[in-house]
C-alpha cells in the first residue's frame, strides 16, 4: 500500500495499546507521546476501537524517539504482536497446515500496513525464506520495525512448528545487530545487508504443523476473500462495497479502507462506482443507516454501543447522522419500530 493511501485509512488501535503499555512499564512519558500524536488517551483502551493510520504512525515515531537505541524495549513491544492482530486473516495464520500455506496467506495480505513480504524460493521452486521491505516508510521507523519483524517471525514460526524453527541465517539491513537479538536463531544474523531476508531450511516449509488444520485454514482464507470472489463473479461494485462496509462498518467508513479490502486503489474504486452512477459517501450512508435501523429495531444494544459499531467516536455524532438519514432520533425510531 502506498504511504499516502496508508495515512488516509483507519486501523485497529492494537499497536497503540501495545506500545503505550511498554512505555508505561519502562517509566517513560507515554502521555506526552500520545499528545504528540494527537491521540485521545481514552482511544487506547477502547475495545474494538480504531485510530487514523496517520496517528498510529505518529505515535510509533514518538515511541521510537523515546526509546532510541533501546532494542530491549523494541523486542518487548514485539512480544505484544501476534496473529490476532490480523483479524480474519489471523485465523488463517494460526490454522495454516504448513509454513508455505502461512506464507501464501501472509505474503498476499493487502491490509493497510507499511510492511510488504515476498517469498524466497530455490531454483526448484521450494520456499526457503521471506524478503521484507518497507516502501515509503519513514526512515526513523525502520530500525524498530526490523527488530519487531524478526522477533515476531521467529516466535510465530517456532510456535507453529512446535519446536525451534530451522532458520539458517538472516540478512539484516542495519549496520549492526544488538546483543539482545543476536541469539534469536541458531544461524548467523549478518548485519549491513542490502536487503532484509529471513532464510530457513526449505524442507520445513512443507512439514505438517502440529496445530494446522486444512479445513479451517481453507475456511478462513475463503471467508477473507469472499468479497473479492463475489466481485469477480458479478462485477457489481455497489453491492460489493456495501458488503465490505457491512463486514466491519467501524473500519470501512472511508473509501481508502474499502479500496484496501478490495485490493484496488481508491481512485479505481471511485471510478468504478461513478461508472454505475453511484457515489461512495451516499452508498456508505445508506448502508450505515440500514445497519443502524436494524440494530435499533431488533436488538437491545444502547445508542452508544451502536454508534461505536458504526465507527462514531461520540454518540452525539451518530445521533446527528441518524437524524439526517431517517428524520428522527435513534431513540424515537426505536420506540416507533416496536
């Protein structure tokens, strides 16, 4: 995803929560870091909350500034990351029958992120590593990200494998390797490389993983790509956009988020909708209005809960939007519907 597109989307508040906890445990001024990133402290602990990606990025940069050269804190932060941060795709990760299946799910992931992964293969086509890149990422964030990805990959693969994973060596794109990271794998970590590559024995890629489940893996991959399959089959962009919004209305209120879910650029999505006589904002509002009306009519969820489900930070903002959609307040609509 291009840097400019990444900054325009909303992402789960997971990273903010993890990094805030590390700063607090280390006695560092996490409140100042939040202020520097213009983040409301209440947003950090909000269950299922989201944050503008530009603010997440700003907070990560604040974190790096406060923890400069503290690789021990970077690795502590890395321990807070796991497959659960990848939503439905994360369920495919934890049920992958082989490392090759894991890489197939991960290397094609187009969720908003500044990291891109590509598989490395032998001349015979056997998977034997990953190459990681950070296109357009701020230079100041890359050292922290390099250590984080190394820690997450080593820990995740060893957990999936049920034993120390047979990594052979790592090409490390930093001038040196901190002592805290030097012993992460049995093989060497070669600093000063021109690229970031993590290598392992190719035979490990196809070994059956103890927690793997082919059926569950296929189910979650299909669930994750169902929207794309529907679009390719029908070509119905308005219906597909509505479906994407319904799957996660708190995340998919912006055109850029929906475009990322559909693996197209925001400009392409806008052009596709315009060609069918639709406007994203009107389509989104109609979808949110329908979801809100259904929840008000058929559930006992509070207006505050419903507003958060739809991605509104404040119930008053949701109430104002609902009045615009339906000509009445959410409470009055609920009474009339019953």
